[in-house]
C-alpha cells in the first residue's frame, strides 16, 4: 500500500489517503514522528501500528484535558474516554494516569466526600450513592464518608440553618412540615429530620411528623 496524499484537519489532526481510496485520521505529531511521508509504502501491519499510536496519544491528551478540569475516578474517566476511542485504549490510558498519580480512587473519594458532606451537607447514604454513581466502589465510598464522622441530624440542622436562616417560612406546624418535606427530598431519614427540627424550631414548639 502507498500513502498517496495528506490533508490537514484542524491544528492537531491530519488525514492520510492510502492507495487513493482509504482515508484515515491521525494526530499530526504521531505522523510527523513516523518515517512515513507521501509516496511511502506502508503495510497493513504498519498502518495498524500507526493508527494505534495515534489513538493512544489522542486518548492521553483527552485524559490530561479532562483531569485539568477536575479530578475523576478511574471508572468515570475511562467511560468518558470510551466516547472517542476503544475500550482497550481507554483502559490503558487510565492505567497510565494512575501510574503518574493523576488518578487515585481513594483520594478522589475522600475529596469528594468532604465536598458533599461539609459543603453541601448531604446525609451519609446520599453521599455514598453519589460517590458510587461517579465510579467509586461501595466499600471505598463508605469508608470515605465514615471517615468524616458526620451525624445525619447535624447535617440536616446545618442545612436548615443555611436555607432558612433569613427565610420567612414560619416555624409553626405547617412550616415544620415544609422543612421536613425539604429534608426528606434531600435524602434525610425521619429520625434525623425530627432531631434537627427539635434543635431548629423555638423551644417548646410541639409537632408531629409523619413517618
């Protein structure tokens, strides 16, 4: 087979034409570093190797870009890479990111749990679910949340103070029901809601919440 033509495709990609028919997109740097030029002979095996090198480089560049925006779990990053490359290349790329210390599920889980629990005041169960949805295995997620030692009732109270500190919502029975419904939608259980409301409403206020 013969490379019969080369065409630029943006600033980082090129298209090579093989035997005036087959068109293949490669990253420009990979091709420039190869021994091939227009008119070069190339075997099927050599072409596959060149494509593989290009895919690997493009996948790593995508990973670096994504990690520059924010931390990712291994599974989350791998899933995003699979949108533009095959699963084997995506897995190999994430392996390399782990070797470089740029991907670490335990660190990711701790940092994310800290954000969810201490800034967004999530209940523990919801925080674990969120971490699992981001690709963290359940044991690692649970350990990260448990390490913060947050009590759900205190989380709910902190959320009430944040949302209703200057609110005009009354603290009578109707107001309590509204606040209880908000906490329930946020993921808190009945016991945590009761304990939080008893701290938040005026002393002596009597109320009953439905389970």
